[in-house]
């Protein structure tokens, strides 16, 4: 019973902080559905020229894929398709969820961005990428990264 009350209080507190207008700048409901390659990563054919894409909370990588029931699989499908600037193998770790925003694709009416830290050999400082599993957008490789060689 105490857990239920705590959850409800947390939910009310979280949703009351959510703006009714999204700050996300790069969502596109008309973006094509994401495709999977033979190795179960997302097929990505475009490179972003916007230095904010993925690195700024208002320009997250939008990886909505049919449903959001298994959020980590979408993130893994995207991150596993990437490599460092010279093709280096990357490792990634989820750091936190942040930045609530309104969405119709969540039972709560709100979504959160997930922040992932990316590392590879020879890197000076890890990168942080903002990923959004709730909205659609054109899927691209963020500036400074490449696609993993097949």
C-alpha cells in the first residue's frame, strides 16, 4: 500500500512539472518507419549536419519503433549501429532519464529522454547522447560518429 501511495505521489509530482508544450525541435510524425538490418540494428542512411542532433535535449535522436513497451531494445538497435569517428567500436551506458515532455505515445501523457554515455579507445572525453523512444523523426548518425562496418 505504501509503495502505491509513493508511486502515485511521484507520478503527480512528475506530471505537474511537465509543460503542456513540447520543446523538442526535431520530431516528424511523417518520418518513414525504421527498418532493421540483418544484425538487428537500425538501418541508418543519413548523417546529421546539425551539431545539436543527439547532443542537445531539444534535438534528441528520435527512435520510436512501433511501440515503446521495450525501450532498451530501440536504444540498443540505434547505438549498436554506430561507431567512433574512425570506425572505433563504441561502448555505451545509460546515465539517467531526464527532461519530461508531453506526448500522446505514453500512457502517462508524458515521456522522458534517456541520456547515454558513449566511449571508445583513444577518446579524450565520453560523449553524451539524448535518446527519445516516444516520438518519430528522421534517424541519422550524429556529428562526430560513423556507422559500424558490416
